[in-house]
C-alpha cells in the first residue's frame, strides 16, 4: 500500500493526520475533513479501517488532555445504544461496494449537518432538550446513530456534537465527554474492522508514519481551543462537517 502512494497522496494523508489531532483536542468537525481525505487517497472501505488506529491514538491524546472535564453520566447513558449501531454498521460495510461506501459517508455527514442547521434555525440560540436521564429513548437513539455512523464512516463526531450541544454541555465538558466516548467506541470497533479485513499490517504501518503529524495537530488544537468561545466552537464545527460532507458526496 505505502509503496503505491504518490507525493500528493502522502501530502493529503499527512494533512489528514494533522486534522485528526486538531479535531481530538479542538474542533471535532475537522475530523470529518480527515475522513474525506483518507477516502480520497484510499478505497473508501479500506479508508475506514486505515483511519481507525490513528483515531484511537488521537483519542488517547484527547483523554490525557481533557479527562477531568468528561461527564461520566452522559457517557454511560449513551453506550448501551452504541453496540447495536456498531453491529448494524458492520453488516452494512460488509455488504456494499466502494462507491456505495463513499456515498454513505457523504450522505451521513450531510444529513447530520442539516439536522444541526435546522436546530439552530428553529431555536434562534443553542438548542436545548430535556436532559437524557428524562428521555432515555433519545439517548438510546443518539448512541445507536453514533455507533452506526462511526462504524460505516468514522463520522460520529457530528452526532456527538449535536447531542452534547443539545444536552447543554459547555465546551470543555463536550471535549472531555467526547474524548472518553470515542476512545471506548473506537476500541470496540477494532475486532469488527479486523474481521472485515479493514485493518491490516500495511494500514497499521501507514498509521505509524502519520502519528507524528497527528501529535502536531493535537498540540496546535490545544493552543487554539483556549481562544475560542462556545458559540464560535459550535459554528466552526458545524461548518466544517457540512463542507466535508459536500466534498465527499461530490467526488463519489
């Protein structure tokens, strides 16, 4: 795999690595752009497995940075819905071809971005819903959707962003809860991705080469997040998720 990559391919993958690190410590929407770049360089199905170990490395950095800010309450209420979503996503990935995967990734990102736009347009401010402990069905649905989207497209970031914004969490608590959530969920995805032959020795070697760039992105993210206000954080995340979805759907 590595031997067949061009200079342009390597450049795009390094940029994607930087974006992964930045997304894990700052603006999660950048992660959607990393998904797009991986799918542009590698076959779409292969890209989902190739990106996973790099995401886990980024999750470890994010947890080490924001572990004190995570909400255990929200984390454990989301997880029961994740497993069915992961299994359904694995079944989907095992049945579709590369073009269908690309369209699915782009479609999922566009749908989730559209939901966030509608929420903002109808509320006029930060959207609010009752806390997940009052409405467990909503929490279960959010967990299942996150499980499916992360298994099929490594694209659960917009789901979690929408859920945590609607739950009314402040910026650092969103980052901390998201860090713990994605570390647990991405580790759960490893045996499924391995059984589908999406994680292989060549993809692991590729990820190893991209880890330094991911760490640089994480450092930059930690510095920038201190300068962002809550509303700026949410708007930038939404804008980048939407842009990534449009690009991927257009190139499918």
